[in-house]
């Protein structure tokens, strides 16, 4: 069984401080939905409001259409996986997993059966008698998931459950989490500050900043069509070109920046329409590092600019090349590792090109600082 | 003192002489009321002894029931500031000497004491209740005397519990009672054991509070020991009685360790 979750204009205040502000979103039944945002933006606060540990100062939480006001966390059809897992160290793995059944008075044999089922689900069969501290980080992770699934919640809430794991394990657990979600078919609400995590696992993401939702959408939409400068820079890498609008032709915006004139598509607003721009307006044009190419006979797109190579940085699967335009503006672009960059010596002037379809113009606003 | 307890009570001149041999007379006296005959049991002393032990256990349990909610509140519910305030409020009365505190309680509980006066003035009762004769004053005094020794080990133990575990238990549908039973108490058992041992030992060995607050016909075992040492000038018998009390305390510690399955190191910590 699965349920949808609706946040209806939720605000959470601590004193006069808004940890969450006017958050409205509808999460579909069976969806893997992520809240993505920097540390301290109010993700945990929102999750606590959904699970019932915290009452929103304003607004409503609806689960399967039912208003959750006045219903405590132990009565909601949700299960929460904590940032630090919060497994019970004095109980065995099995006891942890079926604790929720124990408190509901389910008999011992029945519990044992269910524990074995869940241990199978998380690929820890036969390890139920171990103590929690005898497990590895990834195994503990899976025990926390099993414990949360034991009561068959309709919604599983996960608060950065992978953040304590090392990179390799984290990537493995992403796939595993997604697989578990597919198998049990319930709604997952996932919280993370790691955009890679959010984009690989989720059906949809909501990007948060300072307690407010910046954008909600499919992963690729959020990546390709950011609605705000914050989203453009928080999700993935981006080069911000500050400039002024020269002309507007439909959704094609001509922008002057650092003595170059570029053509780019207009960014969209929350309701799917184009932003309206006027000539002379201060804007930011965003172009991602992987959308910029070195110009040559084969590669010539509708925007070109000249820049000087500053440094070439090796990052494994890709190489990052840092450039300067007019010895002021920093631009970064990246090429796959296989591309030969031996001719890109420092201080060499090169010509670059990118497609207007890949560049997005947005009204000036604050970026995600990193 | 252990040695002394096995020696006869002799005038100083004869000590170390031929009569100064090891003997069980004092323990015999405790059981039979006489050093020679074994006809009758010493009901008075044994009665006082058992009464002391049972009351001390009762007081310990009472203390635990009373302090656990306070310690839990301070550790997990209260905001840091109000928790600190509560700690101060608990400590300040203990700046006063134990004897004076007992007298203060006596004033509260006396036949025409504060509590009776209040109860009468609100019309709850007609005549004063004799709290002292009913030993209510004694129990209250003993419980209150070592409250800090119970609260602090409990507080320390509960404080170290990850609050997320409480929330996790709640999220999994656990009732408050069950969360305490399955999560908090197992986590705090070393603190509970150490609090109980300390309170038991000190209660069983208390002197000032029972002297001031017990009813005229209730004796505390320490009062007997005191009498043998000071009034009857029989140090070896006083020693024997002290050893008895000590043994019970040790047994109690071992029992606590057994019940709570903790090691001695954990209790002391
Ligand atoms: N109980 C509280 N009292 C006061 N302020 C709080 C409280 N809980 C959270 N905050 C504040 O609310 C903001 C959001 O906190 P929250 O824990 O939701 O952040 P988060 O997005 O989960 O961050 P992280 O990624 O670091 O876990 C923070 O600025 C935090 O200081
Ligand atoms: Mg958080």
C-alpha cells in the first residue's frame, strides 16, 4: 500500500526564524521524491513536519488525503529513517527490525518470520542474531531500512541516510535503495544535499533554499531548465555570465556579456511560461561546462567566444579547463578524459563555442555559494 | 574492626592477654540475645536489623521511582536552561547540614507542623495526622536525603542516550511506557544500579535522619551500633554489628549487579 503526500502551504518557525516557508508540493503515490538543498535549508524540518515530530506553524500535511493535524508520529502511516539511523544498540538486528511489531503485540513466531523475510529483502539472511555494532556501515543502513519497512508504512521518509558512507558504498546503496523502492512500491521521500544522489534515484526533485521551494520537477527538467539562478548553480555545475539583454525574439534572448554577444533561450518560471525580459535588463546567462566545446571545423555552434587557458585540471573521467575572458571573467569547461588536451598549454588563447539551446537566461538573483 | 568484632569485650588492661581470643559471642548475641544461651532468638535486634534493611530497600525503590522521571525530564525533555535551573534548585537544599534538613522536615511533619496546619486549614482533615509515628516522616526524610545520589547517575546515563532513538521508537509506534522499558531503562541500567547501590548503602547506614525523624518506637540499626560503641562502651559488639550491616550492603551490590547484568566498573563509572 502506498499513499500520496500533500504539503499545503507549510511554514515552520523557530521564534521569528522561518525554517520552512510556504512550502506547497504534492508527492504522488509510489513516487521516489527528493528534497534537495544545502545544509541548513530546512530539509530535516520539513521531514519532521511530515512524520509528525513537529507541528507546522502554518499549513497542512495531508497523507492519502487525510489531514494529519493532531496525529502523532506513532499513529501516522509514515516511517522515518534518521540521519544517524538511530538503530537500537542493545538489541539484536532481528529485534531492531521487528521492534515495530513487538510494540504492536505481534507474537514471537510471527515476528521471527517477518524478520527473516526482511533480512532476505536486505540481503542479510542469517545475520539476525548479530548486534548492531557488529555490522558494517552499509549493512546498518540496510537494517535501518528494514526496520522502517517492517510495519509496511505507506510512506518512507529518509533523512540523508547515505551521508555517513564512503563514496563507493554510497553509489552502491543508491542503486539498492531505488531497487528496494521499486520492489515495495511505496512512496519514498528522500532528503539530501547531494545533487548526484537526488538526480540518480528520484522520479522528481524539489530544490530548496533557505526554507523555500525553488523548483519542483523531473530530474532532467530541473537540470536542463532551472527556474532560478540558485537552482542553476546548485544542481550541477554552471558558468554564470552576468550581462544585459540586447534584444528579445520570442524565447531567444540576445545577451551582452564581457564584450561578447550571446544568444540563449529564455528560462522558465514556476508555471512553465517564459520569463519576460526587456531590453537593457540585467540578467545572468548560464552555460554548463559540458556544453562548451573548443571550436574547430567540425564543431561550430551558434555562439562563439575567445578566452585564455588558465589551468587544466584532471578529475578522472573528465578534465576541467579553466579559462579567463578578457583576463577577468572565469569560465570553466570540461571534456571527457579521452579528448587530447596536450595543445591547451597555459595562457594559450583559444576559441570556444556553445549552442544557444544549452544556454539559459534568468533574471539576476543569488547563486548557490559553494 | 573485623578483627575486633571477633574478640571479647575486655577492659583495656586485659587486652592482648590470655582471655583475648577470637570468639563469635557478639554475632551470637545478635541472634540469640545472650552470649551463652541459645534458647531464645534476639527478636529485638534481628527485628531492627530486618526492619532497617527492608525499609532501606523500600526507600531505595521509592527514590528510584521518584528520581527517574526527574532525571529523564532534565536529560531529555527540558530545555538546557530550565534543566540547569532544576539542578540548582535540587542542589541548594543540600548546602544545609543533614541534621538541620532533618529538623526542617520534622517541623513540616510535626503534629502541629506546617503540613498538618495547611491540611486542617483547607478543611481536608479535622485533626493532625501523626506523620512521625506512622514513620512517613522517616521515609520521606530518608528518601529525600540521598535524592541527588540517585538523580545524578540516572541523569548522566539518560543524558548519553541518543534522542533520535526515542524518536525512532516513537515513530515505530512504541508507547511512552514501552519506549522507557525497552530503550531508556536498558540504556540507563548501569546508572540505575549505581544510584540504587549508593542510596541503599547510605540509607541503611544513615544515623542523623532516623534519630531525628523516626517514631519513638522505631529503631534504625545504626542507632544500635551507635549505642554499643558509645553508650555501652562495647566496641567489639559495635564492630560485629557494623560488619553485619556492611555484609548486607555488599550482598546488595552483588544483587544489583546480578539483576542489571552490569559489571562493577560500569557501576562506579
Ligand atoms: N529546534 C530548533 N530550534 C531553532 N532552530 C532550529 C531548530 N531546528 C532547526 N533549526 C534551524 O532551522 C534551520 C533548518 O534546519 P534543518 O535541520 O531543517 O536543516 P537541514 O536542511 O536538515 O540541514 P542539514 O543538511 O545540515 O541536516 C537551521 O537554520 C536550523 O538552525
Ligand atoms: Mg538535516
